[in-house]
């Protein structure tokens, strides 16, 4: 699962390529479900990485993410049920534990060595359930700059399915021409430099002034920021799961510090959070007519200029990001 696929974002030849046709997807944390909507005793089936997964909670309440197709003859386990904390296939009643191993075949036959489900590393944070594409996570679940989850009060929501790859919407975080022209971001908020690690890009740390925009992309699909203005401070995270090539599922998180929330009455806090949600939806609404119809031209193919330098940085980073085939494709 750690092999890097042969297909690349290629900025060195004369055309733009993001050719994942051979089945590769980026090895990152993907948000796959609203945590509040995964109830005990429930199995949820979802499209993911060109295949399907199931989600459920184990006996301790922890979220589990596994490959959806029974290794016997391929029945969708989302049609099954949880029996004593194990997934029972609806077709032949084979059972599988939270570790993915087959535990019982009702006919009494010996369990084949390959009769097991693939377990995706799973975490619950910011009101979302996340799954990592790989055997082991190579970095932590995405964070929001300048605030910890235990000091955060907010709303987590789902934007829904979108007919674009997640990397395209993530590129918005570094397209400062677009942020100024379409969304009205003050030019003072544009960073001079971007700090890079193997799994993140970050800007605005330590920024001073009346308007501060501290943004961070983690992996290839999650953008989070802390925004400070004379009117106050707020936080936002947007992230998408790769459902299939050209198809993603988007989620958002907005909120404030607990200390700020404590100074408000319940109706005031509700109104404030509702306004932050409205602001996030406004950003989606302004972007989507363009993103859903764009014929994207990368730096080697389009007429890019100096103002696109941060956007080019993002695509250089994306080009080197590890990718691999999903488990059962």
C-alpha cells in the first residue's frame, strides 16, 4: 500500500496531467462520515476510492472502517447486520470481527486464510470520521491552526457530493488571485512564504496586523484556517473524500474558542455559528459554478504569471505526494 503509483502531476512536460486512471489515490486522511450520524448497532455502506467501505461502531463505541465486499463471494456487507459486535454477511452469514478476521462460517468449514476484510486506519475528530488510505497513517489527522479540539465549539456539516476531484478545490487555498477577486480577501492577507513539510503546506503563522489569515493544508484534501479581524476570531476546516475519479464528498467545520463561546448567551452563540455556516456555504456557492465547469490548465499548459507562484507551489507539492491503489481494486 505504500508504493507510489506511476501516474503523476507532471509539471515538467508540455501539458497538464493528473492521470489517476490506473486506480491510484493519494495516501491521506479522508473524511468519510459525520460522526453524529454513525449510531451504535448500525452498518453504513459508502462509496470510497473507487470501491466501497462499511462503517460501524465497535463494542467500545470506536468507529471502524472496513472493505465492504465479503471475501467469500463478494456480497456487500452493508446489507448485513451487527451480531455481538461482529459484521454478519446477509448472504451466507459469515461473520467478521472489528479486526477484519473471519470468525465464523455457519457450515463449520475451515476458515480460509484470505477470509478477512481490510481495515482502514480510522479516527474521529472535529465531528468527522476519517479513514486513511494505507496500511498505517504516515501523519496525523488534520488539525485547525491555533486551536485544539478540546478548546473548540462549532458546527460540522456535509456539503455533499461534488463532480470534481478533491485536489481541485484544495488548490483554492493557494490561488490568491481567486481569493481576492471572487471572495474579497484583503491583499494584506497574502503570505510571502509557504512552509512545507512532506504532508502539509502552511502560511500566515506569526502574522501580525488587523487582519490575520493563518492557513494550512494537510495531505491533499484538507484546508483549515484561523482568521482574526478587528471583529473577532473564527476557525474553519473544509475537506473532501475521494469517492471515485472526478467525484468527491465535501464536509465543513466552523467554530470559535470555548472561551469566546462562554461569553455569549445560547441564542447569541447559535446565531454566531449559524452565520459562520452561512459564510462557509457562501464560499462554496461562489466557487462551485466555476469548479464544476472548469477545464483546468496547469502551469505548463496555461498562461500562468508571477501571482500564481503559491498555486504552483501547491502543485509541486501534490506531484510528490504518495499515492497507491485501494485495497480491493
